[in-house]
C-alpha cells in the first residue's frame, strides 16, 4: 500500500478533502457524491456523531447539540468579542473553560474547539480512507493566512486529536496559488482574493516557475459570507417585525429558520438575480395562528445591502498591495477563492478594482484543498518540486513597560525566521524575567492578541545584578511561534514552544485523542 | 520513489551545509546570498530564489539526520533574514554602512541596534524638540515652494531650539545660498 498524505481545507462553513492521484490533485467525494461538506458537527442521541451536510440539516431540529462555525471560535479567548457575538446567536451552549478558554457544552459533556474541529477532520479522513481502502495518517491542513499563532496552534491540535500527523499548517491563499500555478512554469505576479464563510484574506504572490513567493498578505478575520447572511436576516427580520409585530430574532429556533432562509436567498440571488423567500410556519402569533415568512429579494436591493461589505475587502486589498509595493495594474492574474466569490456583485467589484477579469476555470470551493494535497505530497516525497516562500501575517511583539509593546518580527517577513533579544536582570537578586508575547499592528498591548506569558526563572541569582538572558523568537514554516531562552554566560538553555494559557496541555490532547478515536461517525442513515 | 533515492542530500552537500552552518555567524548578508555588495534588486531576488531551491526546509522534511536538518533550518532562517534586509533600500544602505565600518563584526546581523539607530537618526534629522521640529518642517515647505528667505528664517528659528542639530545647519546654509 502506498503511503499517501491528504490535503484538507477546513473551512468555516464547508470543508473539502483532496489527494494526489496519477500526479494530479483530485477532490474526494463522500459516499453520497458530495464534494464539499458542511463543517457542522451534530451529536446524536445514540452517541454517534454526524458530520457534514446531513448534520447541517440538524441545526434546526437538533439545535442545542449541533455545532457550526466552530472556526470562528477556535484559538480565541472566552472574553473576546467574537465569542460574545457567537453566544448571542448560536443555539449551542458556549461556556468558559479554565484559563479563559472556550468550551462547547453538549448535554453533560464539555468539548474544546479543537475537539469539535477534530470531528470534522475525522470525517474528512474517513472519506479518503473509504476511497483508497486503507488508513491514512498524514495531512496538510489549511488556515486563513491572517490566522494568528493561537488559531494556528489550535488547528494543529485539532489535527493531532483526529489522529493525523499534521505535516504543515498551510495558508489558504498560498494553497490556492500553488494549485493554480503548479507545473505550469509561470512567471507571474498574482493576487488571491479569498472570501470565505467567516474570513477574508488577500495575498499577493510572485510565481517564478517552481518558486511561489508570497510578497504580502492582509486580511480580516471578521468578514465573510456569514456577514452577507446576517444582512439578509436583518432585512427579513425587520420586514417581518413591521408586518406582524413579532421579532423572529428573539427566538433561537426562529432565528435558525431565518438564517437558513437568508443563506438560501443569497445563493438564489447570486444565481438567478432574484430570490423568492417562503418559509412556512416560521412562528405563531399570540393567538396561535401559524405565520409564514414571505419575501422577494431583487438583486439591486441585495447589492445595495452588501456594497459596504464588499468595499471593506478592498481596503484589505489596498493594504496588501501597499505592503507588496505594487499597484493593481502590476498584477498578471487575479484568483477568486471561497463560495461568496460566486456572487456577481463580488466578481464585478473585483473586476472593477483590479481592472482585470478574474481567472475562470478555477473552482473556488475546491482549489484550496487541491493545493493542500499538492503540498502534502511534496512534503511526503521531499523532492523539491516546488517551493513555497510564505510570510507571517502579523507583527510579533514583546511587552514593554506601561502597556506598550516593541516589534520583534514585522508582518510580511518571510518564514521561517528568528530574532533574538537580550534581557538583563538589572535589579539585584532579581530571579525572574517576565516576557509577554503579542501579535498585532498596534504598539499598545491592549490592542494586540496575547500569545503567551513566560517567566524565566531558575537562572542564577544575580548577586552583581547583571544576568543577561537571550530570548530567541522563532516563527516556523507553519507560522507558529516558538520561544527559547539562554543564559548568555552559562549557556544554560531552556526551550519552550509557546503554549498559550487557554491552549490544550499534552495530557488533554492525549485524552481528546482517545475520545475522538472512540467516537463513531454516523453515516447519516439514523439521523 | 523512496527518500533514499532523492538527490536532496548527497555527501558534498552535507559537508557544505554543515560547514556553512558553522561559519554563518562570520558572514555578512551578501556572502550568505552569494552576492556582490553592488547587486541590483533583481539579482537579490534571483539569489534568494536560487538559495531557497537549495536550502528550503521542505526538501529535508523527511531527513532522518536531525542535526543536519537543524543546520539547514538555521541556514534557511539566515537566508530569509538576509533577504528581508537587502530587499529594502533603506535597510540595505544602513547595513552597508554598518558592515563597512569598524564595528563590522558586531553588525553582521541587522538587528535591534541597527533599527534603533535608524529611528534615532531619523529623529535627529527632524529634531528632538516640538518647536524645533515645527520650524524645521515649516522651513522645508518654504524651501520646496522656493521661498528661500522664509525657509532660512524658519531654519534659523529651529536652530535656536536645537543649536547642535547638524541637519538644521545644512538646510539653513542651503537656503542662504539660494536667496538672491
């Protein structure tokens, strides 16, 4: 049996899996022939877990035990805005775990976010195993380019929990560019416009035959297709409220029906130019009459609602072009990635912004998984067929006095890279040096994401008041930050990969692995 | 094809990589990228791609020899560091001055100190007092608008706040010369 490695696009809304067959990436469909799978995990009464498009149908009927959009929460702190927002709209229970972490409560059990994503990965793995007829254990998993260290680390943990050796955490736009340019001997500068379910990324690359150099990347982890749905929900909800006096958004069940209707309307408008919305018996009025939700959404109205969201993506594009020191006219091609890029308003606006027709013939839902499969094969065989020269999306910083930070490694620096800083224990008998590591573009620590806090102790007690400690910050090829420290005089070295407080300990990961392995995936028949 | 057949690592390559990792700290960025100090931006990019094809860690992902893999990883991180510095005109100019000076040995890596010096120099140029900066910037505007007498007045005012600022003096003298 041939050793293979799989490429997984673990999306906010949908996931996709690919392997290399006969030298080319191939998307593997599930038993029902579906090529993309809703990133939805539904915990069934019989203890089995249903993942994918079948589970998505359970969001309404089995709302409290069905988790979706977990990617919006992975690697976030419990006190973050994103978690607050999710608590208001998600029908499943989001609770606080130890050290500011987030847990999902399903009946009596608590799940960390990596455990939820691991169930999606388990399904992807199972789809491939069924196709090839043997077990697989190695994978490349993609993440938005703009993901920070916490989010990347949590995604890597998810892979391990699912029993996968994660060969690489790969940036989605880079994967798409690889899929586009692989084996074509191109000499081009391209933009990848990646509008997903929950995040927007823009990367600019220079392709020189087998070398794929990311010149810059920029993004918004709070902007995606979900926000388009939200707009339609508001529009529908307001109309219904003014017609009937009932606010559908106050009831989580009605809210889910509304969300489903909004998503469908978005797709219909994109395809047909108009959406006829009709949800029967969405709620009851005070006297017990069942009310239907009926509305017609025209494309012009839809476009008006979405225009500012689309404009927000171009602010990000401006930033990426500026970082790459380029103008839109310098680009040879524009590649669209992500389901929402199928919308005419997005395509037209992109064309207008770049003064260029975006590439056709690339499937925006599958191109990332295919690129991941190419990279997985490349790492497995280590033959140097292509080289990805990627960058870190966010500036790495260390805390200084008074709530400020110093830049250590600037955003858009090629990775892997390292940088050292020498700390001095300048007070007599100071035993500890506390170091806080952040990512972000502000010099104020409160406006950056905290990656971790370390106290280096156990060094010599400085009688003369002068111990010099060299701390080395490394960003590895996954975009994950590692920190090591050494006493410059004794050469004593302590190594610790940054493990953020709310991250999972080795012990927790092992327990989660056992739990994941024991979980039986439902084939949907029982649902 | 199994890894053993791969051409990524042969004897001479291994010897070269180990040797390079050892002497790396003695080399400047141009030597790391095998470039002349007069290299053009296009040549720098070409060299970066060439060295990436040789030392990119992905080629050695499956290498059993952990020590050799670490050496290669260290080399590649230094290649990236060199590229980041040399592709930027401002950094490159500063770096060339650094390694051409008497402190060459301690300036081979463009680090914190160099960046802080750059920031400081920039500050010195524009000024360290609010009033000095204000008159200096007004002077620059006058200068650009060819109002040289006004520019001279502003530079002189700036100098009353920062009498030691060499840049202010240079600018004042330039303005004085241009007054008809």
